[in-house]
C-alpha cells in the first residue's frame, strides 16, 4: 500500500509540474520553457510639431505731416498770376488754371522739403513647424522554446519571460 501511495504522489507531482488547462476550443494550454527571445525591431516615423521663432527686420513708413497752408497760398498766388492773362471768360479759365498749378507746385515743394521717412525695427515672427522623428521600436519577439524535449519557434507580440504559454492541440491524422 505504501508503494501505491508513492506512485500516486509521483503521478500528482508530474501532473502539477506541467500545468495544463483547456481553452474554449478544447485545446490544452500549457507552459513551455523559453530558451531564447530576440526582439524584432522596426523604425517608425513619429510626427512632431512645434513653434519656430525668429527675429526679422521690417521697415515702417512714417508719413510726413504736410500743412495745407502752402497749398492754399500757392493756389491764391497762382490764381492772382493767372488772372493777369486772358480776357472775359478766358480770364476766369486762366485764374482757375493758375490756382491749380500754384497749389500743385506748392505741394511738390513741400514733399521735397519734408519727404516721408522709413525706419527699421525688429519683429519677432513665429510659425508652426512640423518635423518627423525616427524611432526604433520593438514590434514583436522571435522566441525559441522547449516543450517536452522538443524545440519550437514562434513570433509573439509581448515580451516573454522565462516561460511562454502555449496551446497543445492533438488531432487525429487520416481517416
């Protein structure tokens, strides 16, 4: 009887040493020892965006302030001179032409004496900038494992530890 107890204990410990469970398809799940695990790497392009800023020189126009007085005086003076020429309705026409010409000459002289000015200043400019960063990532693992004295290989997505869970499926061959 002692012999039978030892044999039963040995059978139970052998069963527990290789734990196995059944999944939904009826196949048995078990654990196998990992011999080697090699990462499978792939380069991935990762978009990055940020703001790039720089200083840029810009030019601004400062319009000269021009008084209306020289134009008015030019128009009066031109009108007086124009009035000296012609007769009748021609005199009126010469007076108007003299006034327009006098005003124009005064405005031109004022622009020459007091031109518009420009000044340079520095402005901060910023723009959205996109770039790509290349990164190497582990996408899978090539695993060599041993189950019941046989060596197998598989590619898995998660990093294995010392053991890997496997599905053991026994199906009959032939008719």
